[in-house]
């Protein structure tokens, strides 16, 4: 072959590579996208838009105090083990539709040590048909597998978590599961009506004997109900756009008013009384977590760029087009964000949708003339 011919072929190859690179950068070509996967209703010149899910951040703050070693009503598990089991099942069910993290309180060490993060927030496992737990679920289960000990330093725990949780991007919510009233504040002072030892009718504590009085011992004030600091900690979280769901485990009934106030402050109060999720057994606990899951999960998606002509954008679920502003389709929620609706949303959250695609200018790949 002559040198001139070789040069022409080489130049042509270089031009094709350059064109291919340019097209790839604009979304016209996408190497992982097989020809057989391209929607039949879209021209090969259509602009493919990258779709990104917006998973919420769900952070579990779990009471592992000594009283959580008591048996859960109607079951063989102690209260902490029952909470752990239910929470791990929820994390598995959430899969990659949520980022999950966890802290337990008190931390290992002193009885009133503020809680500590045991599982840094990360995306859950991809949903699969297998019953085998994925690596994130497995690591999460191991991280919250702790022994019960100590008291209930709720306020200090939430205060310590605020800087960490504030850095997370997107929707954020805490699930606080506790079986008692918050305490452990060494600076607290209270009368018998606000003393947890009196409220729980500990032997020797009565209306005439305030077991939280400093005269009862140097650590006695730590058993005062730490009402205002805990409420302020939840309010501070809410000011940082972090909601707090409150689950009252059996044993917390004496603190109904405070737990309801915490749910109000956290922006998650139920319409009926009590305003928080008061659970009496494992089934009620699972039901409460499922209700919270339904409130937190969304089918909100974001495109990697603002489409020139939103009306030309088509959305496909596993290659099947869904209608816009349809009860089983999608609707725009912003200039580059949309939400799946109805059965399409349900199928996605249940892991029955493997791929969501969006294409603009499906007819000929050309935006409309100005």
C-alpha cells in the first residue's frame, strides 16, 4: 500500500476517534449501552441523559442501656436484640435506595458516656432476589451487635452527632429507638416528679424522698429527666434539616409526654396520640419501621444536565417507556429532576426495576429550532 493511502486511512481513523470522543462527551454515544438495549422508539442520534437516584440518609440512634437487656414482650429476644434484628431487616429491605448509618448509646466505657458512631453512613446494598445479606447489611449488623450497659445519655449523643450528620448531602433523618427517659446530665437538678428513679418507683424513692437530690449521692442528679437539653438537641438537628423519628420501646410508657414532644420537635409527630411510635412488641416495632420507610423513601431522580427541551424527554424503565404526568409514569419536579409515580415508583422501590434511562430528542436527535 502506498504511503499516501496509509496516511488517508490513518487520518480517517483519527477523525472517527475524535468524533466518537466528542459524541461520548455529549451523551450521543455510551460505550456500556448495547445496541440491543437502545429503546426502539428513540433514534440512535437521541441524547441520552444520565439519571441519578437521590437516596435519603437514614441514621439509626439506638439505646443500648442496661434496661434494654430485658425481654421484649411476647418474644424470646431481649429488647436490644429485637431492635437490632428489626433494624437490620429494614436496612436489607432498603437496599441501595437509602444511605444508612448508626450510633449506639452510651458508648463503651463509663455508664453515661455519650453515644458514638459505630457505622459511618454509606449506600446500602444493591437489591437482589437472593436471601443472602450483602456486604453493607452484613457490616451494619456486625457494627450494632453490642452488649447492653449503662444509662441513657440521649441529649449528649445527639449533640455529638450533629456535626457528622450535617455534612451529609440530601434528605436526612434519624430513627431514635429508646426504652426510657433521657438522663446522665450531671448538671441537672429536679424534684421527685422529674426524677427517673421516682418515676420508675425504685425502692426507697417516693414523693417525699427525692432520689435525685444531691444529698442522695454525688451521681444522683444524673437520674433527673434530661428534658430540655434533649429537646434542644432535637431542635438543633431539625434546624440543620435533620428530622428525628422517635420509637418508644416497651418500658418507655412513663415518658410518653416527653417522647411525643421530641417527635414534635423532630418534625415527625404522628396525627394520633401518642405522637411518637410507641411499640408494644416485635410486630409493632416492625410495623413502625415500615411506616417510617414509606415516609422517607422517594422515587426522585436527577438528570446530569438541564434538557434544552423538557417536553422532548422520554423516560424508560428497563427499556419500557412510561408516560409523563401519568399516574403510572413520571412528572417533572425541577428543571432537571423528576419523580416516578404510582406502580412505576413501587416497582422501583421493590427492586423490580434494574435500569432507568432518559433520552431527549428521540425523533431525530435534534433540539427544536429557536
